[in-house]
């Protein structure tokens, strides 16, 4: 399973590759529509080849810590996609195998008009819903609703980074699921500050 070294190595990559602080007088607009001085572009890490094994292992450990036994993992495209693929790949080396699936934002306009990709018959499949960055929880909630409409059995919900801006409360109060996370934004910001102080010899 994953080691503390894996989690710490992934934390370094997230801080180095994905964590951005806006220049003075500027702000980022988040997917939720809110503005923030801090932005985390998770895909710059989750799509990075050296990070993928780490992502897969730390998510697998979180899943198994909870005692969940999903048949598949996935979430709303595109943030969840590289995470799901990494988990599926690493599960081959750490059985039981877990497959990946994709939740479309809108159904296909051709073929079988599916919302769920990667699973032939989603009904009754035990799953964990995943996401990369959770702010207010809207995209995670959309994935939950779509998966439930397809008849999937949701056993848990995990995101890579919880910004601690309402997602946990929304998913608990509206959907009845506890949000688990690998990292929180306050944790990454504190670590970034710690490294900065060390670099200047403070």
C-alpha cells in the first residue's frame, strides 16, 4: 500500500506544480464562480507521469482505510478522470482490481446517449466517487446524482484537495455522504509557507 513517503512526495508535486497565488491586486475566478487569491490546478499534477503512481496509491490507501470495496471509481469529467485511471492502474499491483469510469456532464448526442462511460451496465456496481479539487461541491454532487440515476451503489466520496469552502457540508446535508480528502488547502498553504521560510533561512 501507499507509504507516508508517497503522500509527502505527492504533496511536494502539488505545491510545486499546481498551487498558484495571485499577484497583488489580482484574484482567480474558481469553477464555483467565487474569487480567490489561491488557485490549485490539480490536473497539472494528476496528468504528470511521475505523479500518477503516487495518486493511485494514496487513493487506494484511503479507500481501503475506510473499509470500502468498490468495483470501480470515477467522477465528473475531466478533473476526476486521471485520478480514476491512476487508481485503476495501481490496483493491478495491489488487488483486488478496481476499474475506472467517467461521468459525462451531458449525455452523448450519438450512439447510446450514455452519461456513464467505461462500464457496460452500471446498475448495481459498487463505486467510489472521486474529484480533484472540491470548493463548494457542485461537480462532485453532479457526479453523485448521475451515478445514482444510473443505479450505481455509492460507497464513498473522496477528493484530492478540499478547499474547505462548503463542499463537505453540501455533500453531507444534501446528498448524505461524508467527503474524505487526501489534502486540504490550509495544509498545502501552511507547507508552502514553511518551505518558503526554510529557503530564506528564517
